[in-house]
């Protein structure tokens, strides 16, 4: 099992570019979510621009932190297809995530309830807050 991503490292990604599986820039890291109990990074929050000159349809989504890595010259690289990220459920990074929302997000990224973040979240009670924005 890999070491958890250190929180200061993840917070240091805020403001950097987010690249997809093909190392194509798809957005900008806006924030992170941390596990409500362990306070380890659980999700990397990114703003993905919309289509057209005015960027209409911009989306704020979260990508599993354990598929992200710092990448020189890129910012943050995520082992996820860009189109798949653009279809991810939207999040409000100022509000905590509930168990049910996280499970939907995990399902979107193909994380079954027996592994990774989904296994951690599935053990929580219905309606439980499972990830929170870090304190400023």
C-alpha cells in the first residue's frame, strides 16, 4: 500500500494546472478535501473550464487524491481521462461531502465499495460527513 499524500504537499498544488492521463491540461487545482477523521487528503478539487471563449459551463469537480501526483512542468497529473473528469459530479469546495455524495463520486471513477476511498466511506453511517475542506 502506498504512503498517504501529505496534506501540505496537496495544499501546495492549489493554483497549479491539472493534467489528465495524456498530460493534457484540463483545469486548475482549486482546493483539496480531507478525510473528516484522519485529515489526510481524499480529493483534489479542480475547476475545469467550459466550452467557448467565455468559458460557459465551467465545472468544479473532485478527483481522487490517490490517483494524483505532482509533475514537474505540469503541476498535478491525474491518472484519469480528461473527458471522464469533465463528466464527474460537481462539488462545492466550501461545503463538506456526505457519505452518499462520495460514494457517487467513487462510483464515477470506478472505485468499488471494497477498495480505496469507497471502502473507507462505505463504513460510515448514512448522512455522515466524510470529507471536509481544510481549515484555512
